[in-house]
C-alpha cells in the first residue's frame, strides 16, 4: 500500500515571466499506482503510446504552470518519463517508471541529446581497439579525405593544446560542444554508431549526421581519417577515411507547416526523415546504463572502464564555472547552461547540494532533457525525461521559436514539481548517494 501524498503548488519562480492568468491551484491527493507492466521498463525496449495517470495528476495540481500546456499537449508534442527510485536495506535500487504521452512513433528532433550515446561509444571503441598507448588521453588528430571535411591538429581548450577523446567527451557534457560531437561522430562512423546501439537493444536510434555544419547526405556518410599519436608524434593507430553503407530506415517524419530554405519560404512540412532520431525511452535507458550499469541487462551496458564511468559522471554534473581549464566565462556558460529540467537554463548560481546528471538538446523548436537528479541534503533521487516542441507559428528556420516563453519555463516548472513530489514521497530506506558525490575541478 503506497502512502497518500499531498501535493501543494511550488512558489512562483522569478526567472521567467508568467504567461496569461493562472487559476488558483488546489492541493490534491495522489495515491501513486503500484508498479505494473505498463509502468516499469527495465530492458530498454520502447514503450509505445504509453501513459498513466500519476504524471497528469501531478501536472493538474499546478494549473498556473500546466493548464495551457496540457490543453495543447498534441501540438506541443509532449512526452514525459518520470522514474521513482527506491533502495532496499543493502542500498540496491529498484525503478518504477511512469509515462505521459510517450510514443516512440511520435518524432521529435533530438538535437544534442544524441551526443550522449556517441560519447559513450567513442570511449567503448577505444576499449575495443585495445592498442597499447591508445586511450582517451592520447593525442587524437583528425585529417581530411572528402569534400567538406575539416582537420583538427590542436585544441585550445586543453592545457597542452592536444585534442583527445577525453576532452571531447568533457566538452560534450559540460557545454554541449558541437564540434566535439562531430569529431567523435567521425571517429565512429554511421555504421558503428547505429549497429552497436541496435545490437545493445536500443532499437530507435538513427544517428546519421554531424551537427551545425552544412553538409549533404553523402558527406555525412564519409568520415574523416584519424590518427592517434604518442608524445613523440609517432603514429600509434591510423584509421583511414570511411564511407558508411548504413541503410537508412524507411521513415516519414515531417514537422511544421512551412520552412525557410536559402531565404525562400516553402509552404509544406519540413522533412526530417534523413535527420537524427532516437526515442525518449532509449535516451532514458542509456542514461540509466551509465549511472546504474548493474541495473540494466548486460547487453545494454557500454564497454567502459571504471575510469570512463567516472569521467562521464563528473562532467555530466559539473558546472562550467567549476572547471579549471578552460576558464569558462560564467556570464555565458552559467551553472544551468545545460540544465533545463528544474532550472530552465536560467542564469545565476545553483545550489551545489543538488546535482543533475543529464544531457539536453535544443534545435528546430524542440527542447529535450534526460536527467537523473540527486539532492544530497534531503537524500532524494529520481529520473525525469521530457521533450516539448515550441514553435507556435508552425514555421521552421525562421528563428521564432517559443523557447523563452513556453519551453524553458515548462521544463523549469516540470523539474520543480517532481522535485517537490520527491521531497514528500515516503521511502522505506533512505538512499546512500555517496556514489554520486564527486570531487569537481574546483
């Protein structure tokens, strides 16, 4: 029998202005449903068209934040996965997931969230190569071999100027660096990325292009030659130019009513069938596999060392301002720069007793965040994943997206209300979260 929990509205948050006139919120009682097959998904298989009432009941308790959102759930392409975590007396976790409007067939553009599996696969590939002297801290040189490709011989964001896999992973999670992702995409290639993810049971990914570069499909199929060098610039491993024969799945993913292309308005939906795709469920389970590797099926675990796991966990949760090198300008790279849930990417200093291990993404009007949230002071932990589409004019590439007025406030409030819910939720055993307490750069 679950305890009955009362939910009260959280205080209004100052960073975002309110939209419209809010109705007075009433406290409600929610009896969290027991786990059943529609709520628990431990294997990483996608949940198709899944919802239960818990999430919606919580959202309805805060009409000032969510009434207009719920009324437009279809237009906003809402999907939410909330996962409660309970520990036994040995501190072993169990997971109960709740779903709102989750459907793997409903397309959202994943933007930078695809950087998470690519970063993990890059570390995995190094371990599979198993070449003496070649690891994530080895000098990693990118050359060119096909039209449109660009080289990398040094990295000003490292103390000694050497590009490395480790530093690309670091930049991906600290500030969501696009070039860092592109270099790992080139190291892996389309076939390695997609075949390995599918082989691990993550069936939805279709990761087929770099980010923030103007290249065609053939250019994305071709990936740069790369080399790993020792301290004397001797070649330890050389990988030639690769061309992918990955067979694109037959997709029909279109978004919006119109879009701009080369300055011209095209009055038809924009075709995303050749753009990256991954489901919210697979992203959630990939994050779970990093933070709780022993709690996922063996085939779903990435082939990482303990040092790899430590690297990813550290830079997933470290604030840019806590970074020793480079010295990020905190007016641009503020604490919540890549923290959408609970903070809405708001500027200012965040409490250090709350850490968010996450990967977010934003592009084409879509905002997505996949997060594990731990509060070491109040001893709570939970997972929350969400995506929303913020493009009320229905036009792509016009730079008129509703991030500030709809998307960021929504994700901020969503994280807040589930954090408040977790503060009230009774646990039989208090979690020992010491595994997530990390010593940061500063």
